[in-house]
């Protein structure tokens, strides 16, 4: 599992985009993988900072929420692209074997 994976999962966890089974799985990963805990802490810190700024500067609130959504989508797209690349490499390795 990569840092991008844990970043994506941490954001989904914090934004409430996981069902109960996915939440349980991620919470299990938090106990097993230091990278998962670090990703959760970093994402929580960034989101907290962004939300504080949105409160301090209310006219930017919508822009901040839009930026969070954009970052989440970018992370998902990057993670998907990376997984596809790994799958392609794995297929090539299996073909050569």
C-alpha cells in the first residue's frame, strides 16, 4: 500500500465517504500501518487548517470546500492511475515468466 492510497483513504474517512465496513477496514489499517496513521494525522491537520481559514474568512468558505473536493478527486485519479500502471507492469512480468 502506498502513501497515495493511505492519503485517499484518510480523506474518505474524514469526509464520511466510507460505509461501516470500509471504516472498520481503515481503522484496522490504522493499527497495523504507521503510514496510515501519518496520512490520517496529516489530512486531519490540513482539513482543520482549511476549515479554520474558511471560518476566519467566510467569503472564501465555498472556495475552500471546492478546493478540498478538487484535491480529493486529484488524489483518487492519481491513485487509480498508479494502480493501473502497477497492474500493467505486473501483467508484463507475468507474461515474461
